C-alpha cells in the first residue's frame, strides 16, 4: 500500500526540495588518513548487515500496543480526557503515539542519509569521505527498517514534525561543511539515540527491541565519527566561529525541547493545539522523557569543544547541564554490547529449539521401531 494512504495527517507536497549550498570538495591525497578514522571506516565495512535477514519480521506486533506503553506514559493520563476515554480509545491513542514516534525516526533517518551523502560531497578529507559513505548505507538501512515496521506492523504513518523539518532544512541549507555533522549527527541523531535507548530499554515487545538495538549499534559508530571530525576541526576555529556554532546548538536544543512533543496526535483526538501543548508540558512522565532526551547531546557538545558561557547557561536553564559529565564512550560501548547480547540470546534460543526438534524426531523414530 502506498505510504500516502497510511498518513494520519496530510504530509504535504512530495518531494520536499531543499536548495543545496556549499562546495563539493575533492581530495587528491589517497594515503594520508587519520588512523582512528580509518579504523572506524574498517569497522563500518565489517559491521554492515541486512535488515531483511537480521531482524525477525515474523514476530507479531499488536498495532494497538506495539511498544507495551504503560498508561502513565501517555500525555493524557491523569486528565479529564483520559477518564472519559474507552479502552478502545486508549488503544487507538497508543497506536497513534507509537506511529508518531517511529514516523519521526523514519523521517530523521532519511534526513541522516541525505546529510551523510552531503558530508561525502563536502568534507575536505578523504578518510572522512570513506566513513561517510558507509554511514550513508547505514542510514538507508535504518529508513528501510522503520518504514517497513510502520507499514507492516502499525499500518499508520505521521508526517514529519514541522520543527524537525525546520531544523533539518537549516542544517542542509548551511554552506559550511561541518554543519551537517553538527545539526544531524550531534543534535537530531543525538536526540533520536536517546529516544531509541529509552524505548529499547523499557519495551517488552521483541520486534521493536531488535530494531532499536541493531540501529543503535550502527549509531554508536556514527557518533564516534562526528566527535572525531568535529573535535579536530573546532580546535582550529576562532572564538567568533565557535560562538556561531554554539548559537546554532542553543536554538536547535530549545526547538527540540519545546516543540517535539507529539501535539499532532492529541489534535487528532479533538484537543485544541494550545491545550495539547499545555497537557504535554504538564505531563510528569514527558517532563522526565524530555530531560533524558539530552543525555547524548550534552556530553557530545561538550566533548567537541562547544562549551561557552551562553551554551552552559542554556543547558542550566533546561535543567540538563549535569549531563555534560556523562561518559559517551561508556554509553556507546553499551549500545554495541546490547546488540551483540541480543544476537547471542536469539541464536542460543534458536539452537535450543533446533536441538529439541531433532530430539523429538529421534524419539518418534524410535517409537515407530
């Protein structure tokens, strides 16, 4: 079924044209790469995988509770609206919220694919071009997987959030080659990674857990790439140039904190836009969720050298300043380990099933004799 037929709201015109700016840069030096980045490139090649095969698409998903979302996590929980809803209404609300979340993941992954391709085009160093080429493939795989999950398991798609689209457009329109790194790999993907992790660690549904664990395994490499490239480059910039990047980060973080709240879902349930925003703002669960969404962004921003006074004050205002002391290396190592652990558990279970089937066949044959 065409995706257009599954949209909960009108997605607008497609394709969405974003005027490209900036120069394509060629490098004639083919044997002078940074060892760390070339090692990451090799890892990117070694870790390619097929979403059609690695993920068990035969697992069933209840479209009305695809993530096992508890009632307390719903924005309307504890309000008069919730009290008036039937169980069927609540199931439909869960479906819409899961669709909204995974739709933003899907649109973000397409944006990441395009940004990675732009990095291949515009970054001056060949080692970074090599790695970005592997990331472009990773992001294509992620978009494919999220699209399939929405089509086959939930049967509903939401358009890209206006503010996510705005931040993505600003990132792509900027002519400076480092902005796709900063806007996409630090801000948009940093936010997405935190959301992926929270769902991965709390869902009791095996298919979305697989999807998120395997996607996050790739994203751990992407974050490492962005940190390496930007940390090296930002050491060379003037204070004025660094302040320009910090202002972009501040604006983007406020935009994501205040506007990516799923108000479109509540509007589809008859709640006026202004009130939908107030309900999302007052939800205790969503307040915690929004704070945790910055668990990957703040330490990364600090690590790459963007830590001026205005940026620190903005993070104090958001209540996320202390996240700057978190260990990104530890978080990324855990992302990779959890995916490998999930693989090991799945394959061990499959082997036990195979051994049991063989034993049953042997017993059946002995009984016939």
